[in-house]
C-alpha cells in the first residue's frame, strides 16, 4: 500500500517570498511518480509539477520546484516569488507506473499575504 | 470547453434516496477515475475504467455504489439508499494513453445528504 503524509495543515507566505511545503510518502514500488496538485477554492484540481522517481534531477516548472529525496521518501514543493494566485490547497500524491490511481495526502492550505 | 465536465455540480438529497452523477472526460482519454473527497481531506480513489472496462474498485466502494462507462466515453456513478456519510465531493479525472501522464480533474459534484 502507498501512503502520503503532509504534516503542515496550513502555511502562510508573504507575497514575493518563498515557501516550502513538505510531503513524505511510503511505497513498496520500485518505480513510481510523485505529483503536486493545486486546488483553488471551488475550482478543479490542476497539476503543478511531476517527478519520476527514477530521475535524480529535481523537477522544476517556472516558480515551482521540488526537492526529491528518494532514500528519505521526501518530496517537498518550493514556491518562489509567491503570488496571490498561488493561494490554494496543495496536495501531494503518488502514482504507480501501471495505472494512474493516485494516493493523496491530506493537503496543505497555502495563504498568501499581500 | 474541452476539459472534464461533471454534472450536476451540487446535489442535495434526502437520506435513503438514490443519486446518479455523470462525468464527461476529455474525448481522447481512455482512462477515467472516480475519487471521493471529504472536507479537509485529500481525494480517495473509488474506481477506475480503461475504455468501458472497470478494472479496479476500492474497498470504499460499498455495494450501494455502482459505476459504469458503457461506451468508453462518459461515466456514471450511482449511489443507492444514500446515507449521511456519503456527503462528499465526488471527483472525476481522465487520463490519456501513456505511462502515468497527467490526470485532468473535473470540478466535482458536491453531494449533501440530509
């Protein structure tokens, strides 16, 4: 079974500053994918960033980057130059190679202060 | 709009009634997933279709729940004899062919059982 733990129920960041959201996971799979999804209030969930476990290089997407520590089973999300539009619930998720069933963490609410 | 569409967006029903939700995935996506999300939690997997075949069901999917995808296009999720514990957001996601590509989520159907 796969599990995902997000230990920060809520985080706050000042506009233009950097924030890091934490995620740890557990899996018995040797190959898997890790995701961060963003869920704005009353809107659908969208993919922020994806990391293939077999890749050592950390994924980056513009202002979003991850710190993937495979041995520690840690997958944190760093948001640089935070913007008001980044305010949302962020979910960390893990998926296997064979299908795309995702196991999600409980989420972290990110508040951005102007 | 070529995204994932779910109908209705909101449903209020009395305990014991049956409800049916519909999901229209992105047209070329052959994989379709249903998730349930309760307040303050991450989505939990319910069931998965590849084309018209239902390939996996979660233990969360009691015998009161049934899902179909008759022609490999849209899908329906029916809950019979609803209970207050069924109150949640029901999310649909579609995924294109390929190895663990991005899941595209709909806006969900929020069910309230009174």
